[in-house]
C-alpha cells in the first residue's frame, strides 16, 4: 500500500485527481476479473446490495480525499492521517455495531485524535486544507471498514472487494464528463501497477476486517507509514517536522491500545 501511494503521488500531477481515482479503480477491477472467472458469476449474488453500495461510496470518497492529500502534502503524513482510521473505527464500532469498548479504548481514541490534531499542521503550516482532507479520508475509511464488519456474516471477501471496485468504477466515471485527460502510456503503466497493488491490499485488508472485530484490526497497518516515510525521503527528500513526528507516536500508541483491548465474546464476533 505504501508503494501504491507513492505511485499515486508520482501520477497525480500528470493527470489530475479525478483521472487517478478512475484509473486506479478500473485497473483494480481488471485485476479481479480472473478471480470472478474462476468463481463464476454466482459469487456476486447478494441480498445486501445496499450495504455494498454504502461501503463502496464511503471507500470511494475516502480514496478521493486520500489521493488529494497525497498530492498536496508529504507522503508519510498523508498516509499516517489515512491510517488513523482505526481510531475512528473504534468509536464507530462502539456506537454503531455495539462492540464492547473499555476505558482504555476511549483513552486510545483521545490520544489518536490528539495525534491527528498535530498532523493537521504539516510542514509548520497550521490547519492545512490538504491535511484536513486527509483526516476526512480516515473518517470515511473507518465508515467503510465498519460496513465490511457489518456484512461479514453473509458476504465473502471477494464479493465485497469486487462490488467495491465495480461501484467505484461506475461512480468515478461521472466526473470524467468534465475532467477527462487522455493518459500517456507512462501514466497507464504506473496506474496499472497501482491498481494491482491496491487490489491485493484490499483483499488482504478485507479479510482482516471480516474475520476480526473492526476496532482491533489495524496496528500492523502502521508499517505502511514507515515504508511511506522511507519512500518519501528517498524520492522527494521529505522529512517530518517535530509536530508530525509527535502525532505519529500518539497515533501509533493509540493503535496499540485499541488492539490490546480484551477479546470480545463469541456472540459479538
């Protein structure tokens, strides 16, 4: 996912955010078609299309916000804001899904929100618009993950990911009526690689969220931030300021606290 984010940062200035989202979604869907061929069209039969629609729209608009943030702020900070979603997922899982939450969970949420507040001042520029958009992407991603958790009792992983890709392609095609820019072969190549990486990441992430309580999944995702920071330093010479570094520590600590909650009873799983 860190490599995919770097490809997005390289591609966005060449073609615009609308085209990047559409191409990422299209190539992601393309790489899922062999799996559909093997399983057969029957795997798409569902009685919960409304749930797939909600999950897909939350995920798609999170993607718009995340890709915008990637293009307008340091890579690691944009990724970290997006990966603060487990903090918001903890709140959503408690309020919406009825998952049990301890005092430790609420302390973790407070620390995570404080960390997000520090990241919202990237590069010493207070309350950057791009940083706010990145934070919104985390909230939308948390809502998408909560929807996955809600559907996991009847919907297999492949079906969830396929509908997300299909609905994302259909929806992201609409802005192209006024934002179409013919992509070069270089752009197509980079977006093909990004789509392949994103589809693999989505399948793995969906598996995680569909087999474990939503608020407890995500700590290992923070390794993405480490890889993104390394890539950002190597390709763009990006170095986080002390506020962003402190925010990263707080968000990482919050993620650890959320993950170490007591296990849920079997009926809540």
